[in-house]
C-alpha cells in the first residue's frame, strides 16, 4: 500500500439484531504505507466523524496478509435518517457494507 485510501479503514462490522444498522465497526488508521491501530467505533461516532469530513473505506486482508482496499463508505440520507453504505445505487433504509465480515 502506498497511497492513503481514506482517513480510516473498516475491516469488520457488528450489525444490529434486525440487520438494518451497523452498531460498531472495527477501524484502522491509514497512514499510506501502513495500516495500524485497531479500534472499535460506534455507529454514532462514525456518522459524527463523517459529518466532520473524515473519510472511510473498507479493507480486507489477502491470504498473504496484505491489505486490499474495498469500497468507499458513504453517508446517505433515506427518509430523513442517516445510513452508512458502500453502494450508492440502493436507497433502502438500512446500512449496507456488502462483503465486510462480521465480528463478535
């Protein structure tokens, strides 16, 4: 990894029991040449940081242990509510991180 992909990178999510919202995300700082820190961030904090201009993208570890960029994370408004999505085509009132794994 050479260029900075986003301010923070999301490697896993914890969804709500109804599967409509992300409750928490596992975040890493993106320093361009290295991905580090492993913090758990609440959905509320993530939305607040995005509204202040912080950028997020998803990341995945390859079988060789290297990080691979997934998709940019967007804050969208559906029916007057904030939702976190990696896809912009869908306007369903729920969060969507597609293939990002779930953590316990």
